[in-house]
C-alpha cells in the first residue's frame, strides 16, 4: 500500500481533483496533467515510483536520496530538479533548508520531500481558490516561484536582526551580543550555501530547457532568478556587515582590555618605588636609620605619601593619566 501525500489531477482551469491511489496510472502518461506528491520517508512510495513505466532508475534514486543539492538535469523524457526552500516548520530554524525533489514531464510531475514545505501548501491553497496552475509546466513554474518568495521573509528578518544588533553594539557590548552575532552569521552562510547553486539551477531551467515552458512561464522563472540574485546580494552584504561587527567587537574588547592594563601599569609605576622603600626599610639588620626614634615610622609614612604624590603629579603633567 503506497501512502501518497497528494494525488492531484489538474483540470486546466486553475483547479484540481484529488484522486485515490487506485486511480494513479502505472506508466508515464502522455495525456492530462497529473501531480503526485510523495514523502521520502515512506519506502512504499519509492517502490511505486520504481515500478512506474518510463521513469529511469536514476530519477528514483535522486528523488529519494538522503542528501541533495540544487540542480537541474535532463534525464530520459523529463527533467529532474532538486530545489531548496526555507524551513518554516514549528521549532525549526528557517536556514535548515528543506529539499523539494521534482521529476517533470509534460503530463506528469512527481515531487518528493522529507519535511513539510509551506510552499507546496501555498499551491494547494491556490487550487482551492480556483487560481492554481493549469498544467504541469505551470505547476513547475509556480513551485519555483513559491519557494523563492518564501525566502524573502527569512532574509528580511536577518537584516532587521543585524540592524538592531548594530544599534545595540553602538550603545555597549555584551557577551550575549557576540553569541547572537555568531549565530546570525552562520545562518547567513547556510542560506548562501544553497541559494547560490539554486540560482544557477533555476537560471539553467529558463535558458537550456525553455522549450518545455511557455514564454510567460520563462519570464516568471527569470523573475525568480532575479529575486534569488537580489537575495544573494543581500546575504553577501549581511556577511560583510557581520564580519565588520565581529571586528568591531574584537576592537572594542581590545580597547577595554588595553585601558584596564594601562591603569594597572600606572598603579604599578606608582607603587613600585614605594614597595622598594618599604621592602628596604623592612629588613632586620643593624644600622637601619631611625630604629631608636619613636617618630621614625610616621616620618617614613609621610615620606612615602609625598613621594607617591610627586609621582602622581609627574604622571599627570606628562599626560599619562
């Protein structure tokens, strides 16, 4: 028994009809527009796809692979696409990007995922309103567009957080700020790691395989490429700002440390001769001056105070303070 997430037959007018698994064809159809959505974690889906006539084994392996990276390849009579979307599931990091694997033919599109993607839910919401894709190529275009649009909020949030962090660091540095800065910098790196190859993959789709898409669909996919280019530029800017803030953090910490060491050095400079004198007059041997005079201790304390004051005055005059 195969557990399909969705089996949708597109009606060509923006709507769809949910099919039962008994209505799924056993080969790649050359008529109609069918969308089959599978969960990679359910092995029966892999067995069903392997038995589907017309699907190369390389496609099956790619759709159910453990690790993926964004790419577009022509295999057999269709296209294999692997794209990534931000992870907006509860208690998850958006930068822990979720892969969507796609096998596209003019009449059948098979998608697989390991974790829930809100971009797919967006498409089904459009179907319910009667404004969804009208063909498999339109569905491919809308999936690409939805995955790209969903990234905007995550990148905008990163920009806002780093802007707030910049303002907070201007008022004073705390250890928690450094931890937050490192965290956001890593998120920026993780996003850029997948967005760069995704941009290349979608651009390749619009250029090398445009014969499978209408002119309007090619334009929409190129708009997604433009959006990804803008996102990458924003991430590059965020990376540079993060590096600058990290350098500023290190510099300010070094300034604080230098200021403290400077004060300690001045104090050491004042007390060094005083310590020498107290050590010298603290030896217990004969011949020490003032041993028989009861006021010698007080004379000595006054001398130390005067000497300390003179040292302070000299340092002040030399602008050491």
